[in-house]
């Protein structure tokens, strides 16, 4: 197996595995040279050695599953919930300010 891959090479190997077309040419050339990827119909694809190397890498943190929903989906859902809550809170504050607050007696 080739020496350890740099973080950028690991990313590119993952991209090849997911059939991304956004592959850095110099890094792709290195992955070809060490036989982790090969030219195939429609672009680069993992070799059996590349598959073993990819399987040995730690799973990307944002792709780990929590229950049945990928973590990235959980992060996005959480951010959207917070944004909705803030928008509602800001809207409520705006209504109070625009109405002039509580009536004076």
C-alpha cells in the first residue's frame, strides 16, 4: 500500500469514490501513479487497492450516521431550526417596537 496520503489526497480519493467530477489534476495523477485510481469509462474510478485504502480511512465526520440520518443533515436541520427561531424572535421584537410597546395609562 502507498505511503500515507495527505489530507488533500484523501479528499480526492473520496471524491473519486463518490464519482465527483471535481478532481484536482496533479493529485489525480499521483493517485493514478500509486494505483489507487484508474481511468475508466466516464472518468476515474477506484482500483481494488484504492477501495481497500479508502475503507481503511477513518469515516469523514460529517458523513457518520446518527440513527438513520447522516450527521450533515442533522447539522443543517439544527442550523435551520435556530435560524427560524431567531427570525420568529426578531419578528416578535419588531412587532412590539413598531406598536410602540404596551399602552400607557
